[in-house]
C-alpha cells in the first residue's frame, strides 16, 4: 500500500515537472529558450525570426529614454504571436542617433546613445548571419525609429544578394514604421486632431502610442512638463503637442502596427 502511494506521488510530481517545463518553453522570445528548445522550435517549423530594433534617445522631458526599446519588444511579441510561426530575437538598443562630437540631433540631449551607421549595419548583418546559421529562413527587421530604416534596407539587400540561391531571405519591411507614423496619424486626423498636435516626436501620436504599450513610459505630469505651448516649435526635444494623449488613442496605433505588419510578413515570406 505504502509503495503504491509513493509511486503515485512520484508520478504526480513527474507530471507536474513535465508540465512546468513545457509551460516554461511557451515563449516567443529566443533568449528565454534553451538552445535545445530553440533547436526543436526551428525543427518544428518556426523558421521566421523577428529582430526588434529600438534606440536609446530623448523623447522630451516626459517620456523615458528607452521608449523605442520597450515598444519594439512589446509589438514584436504581439506580431510573432499573431503569426504563430515566428520567434523574436533579442532587441537591438544601440542605433544611429546623430553625431557625438559635435553633438547633433538627439545627441544634444543627455542619455541618448549613438553609434555610426556602419557599426549599426554590421550589428544587423551579423545578427542575421547568426540566425541564418541556426536554420531560420526569414529574418525580419522591425525598426521602431525612422532614422535607420535605410540601414535596414541596405543590410537586407546585401544579404539577399549573397543568399539568392538559398531559401533564406532578410526582410526590411516598411509597413511596421509606416503604420506607426502615416496610418496612425491618418487615424488621429479622422478623429479631429491636427498635424501640429499629432507631431512627429513626443507629440500626441508618439505619447499616445507609448501610453498604450506601457503607461510607465510616460510621466504622469507630462502635460505640465512642457515649457513652450506652441506645438509647432521644437522645445526640449518635442515636435508636437501631447497634452491630449491617451492610451485609448494609442491603442489604434498598436492595432494598426500589428495588423499591417503581420500581413506584410505573410506576403513577404510566402513560398511558391
């Protein structure tokens, strides 16, 4: 009787351990898997990998420096989950942000970190080469910032020429960034907001999108942090007027980015 109870308990413990192990592997993030789990995921058909690209830059006095990093990772997770056959590589947080000496662009503000375009392109290139070596067939760059879109395209073109006779392709799709800027801005205009308010950096669109992803990205008193009420004038790194920004508005941007990027990836990765 005692032996039977012990065996039953052992069986229950083994089953619980197996379930916990299986649950632990249920993630789209490559760096949350073991190498054997990743090998099995690729072997089971997950051959698409997203490379989220953020940036460490100023976004006015009321949005954190890592805004692009948090957004790119969160949105990549949503996109990979919607695709069903994709994983997400570790985020690239260091990107071109302007000259360091003399400081230009975002480098004029403390906390921004910038690297040269050539260095950034080598990081992307060898990230893709590493992923290709492990069996991924479609490598997708998803950049949350407009400044380096051209770098993504150059790296993709370089590798696609080299890998033309193989099944591997690198994709620098414009839909992700276009949805975050053009499509989202159109939606906000339809709701009655003007271009000066929507802005291009740390304005209504940018702050609303950040609030929808994670409210902690934005300081609660952001509407009082502005030093100049003119929404068309850059002050403290701001282009736009965020005072009416909300997470509800930002959710429209999130939905557009995910939907349009998923469709673009499906088209780009479809095989004859």
